[in-house]
C-alpha cells in the first residue's frame, strides 16, 4: 500500500494533477521522500488533497524545488519544517497538532488559510517569506498560551490575517512586512493577557484592523492587549 501511495503521488505530480486520497492514510516518510526527490521533468507542483498523513513529516533543512499544495489534509504529528526551503507552500484547510517551521524559507507564498487549524503553536521564528503570508480564515488554538510565534519573521508581500480566529497570543516582535498587515475581521484572544505582541514591527504598507467585507458584524476584536511599541 505504501508503494501504491508513492506511485500514485509521483504519477499525479508528473501529470500535473491533484491527487485526492479521500481520507486514506499516507505515511509521512513517503510524502517526504517524494518531496525531496528530483521531480519529473516539467512537473508544475505537488497537489495533494484529503490525505491522512501518519507519522512525523520531517523536512528539517530539506530543499523542495517545486511548489507544494496540501489541501484538507490531516497530520497525526506536528510537521518539522525547520530550516527547510520551499518554492511555495500551501497548507490550506489542513488540521495539525502544531507546526515547527523556524528559519523556514519560502520563495513565494506561504498559505495557512481557509480552515487551516493548529491545535498547538505555529512556530515561524526567523522565517523568510518571499511572497505573502496568508492566515485568513485560519484557526489557531494555541495550546499553552501562544498560538503564533513569529519573532523577526520577514514577509516580502502582505501578511493576511483576515477573519483569523486565535485563542492564543500572536507574537510578531521585530517582524518586517513589506506590504500590509491585515487583521480585518480577526478575532484574537489569549490566556497570557496579550492578544498581539508586535513590538518593534516594521510595516511598509498599512496596518488594517477593521471590519471585513464578509458582513457588517465581522469586525476586528482583541480580548487582550495589542502591543505596538517601537512599531513603524
């Protein structure tokens, strides 16, 4: 079965189509092997939907040369992407215990949006995102008090957090964002008392924290302090 899953994934990659596993199990080691192998000639991206990824996806320090799109997948263990390099990475609608991605490098966009749910902290300390970071309509539960730990993150595009729901502290001290920082319609709370710590942040565009166009009742709300000392 493992060999079949790997073959299906490689075939879909070569054909440029999405593979929908409809909840079937896929070992993390199999996925890691496909991601770090040389892709077939002309393969545009790896597109995988609704896989139940078992075991630990360990890509520490790996280089993934093709864009990766995982949609609606469930991870049994917290993926370890520390110091990895991606052409582009989407975890749209995925559910996972947390994410370890300190010092990750993404040449294009990083998508943690549209139903993305993390039960524990999402670690993005010292990450570098060449495009935009999208957390819009995501859910960060932040077990242990902190939901997003992204000290000194660099985002060359816009940081989208529209309609983000967080029940843990968002940490962005020392972050550098070239575009906008958009919290339109976000709902932030934290047991630490700090909903958002953006001490010393640099935003090249605008800081947006108003209503979202999804409806008049979808407005920014922070149950806790919003810290912006030294921000510009």
